[in-house]
C-alpha cells in the first residue's frame, strides 16, 4: 500500500525548518515536475500543514497558484536523520483530498 493511503495525523509538535538536504531522487522528481528550489523552501520554512505519515516521515504542504489554478505542493521529509531529508515533492490539483483542515 503506498504511503499516501495511510491515515494522516497532524504533527503539532513539528514546525518548519531552515536546513534540509534534497536527495537525488527528490531533485530528479522536482526537475521533472517543474518544482523550484524557491517553492520547496517556502513550504519547508512555513508550511500550511504538517502531516505525519509514519514515524519520522512527514508531509509538509502548502497551496500555491500557477496559471490561475490552485495546487497543493506536498513535500515528503524524513526527519529521523541529523539533517531533515527531502524524499520527494509533487504538485496535486486535488487540494481538498489532501488538506486536513478541509476534512
């Protein structure tokens, strides 16, 4: 079962951060999906929501607008390492599906 299907819990004790490492896989996916370092940084420093998907694995997410349409940028981060590691990042137009506050 893919990680996105596990029940999500709000990670109230976690906050945004200023230092992180982008894994080669995440960097490749960002390039393929047209996600900039600036967009990634905005979400990691000041996320709208932080969701726990498994121990030490969180999704930092925020809405952004492109070409007049609202998307949700979701950044999967492993916080169980010395410096948080960005595992992957992607955009989705299914904002209501993933926004905890909208449920």
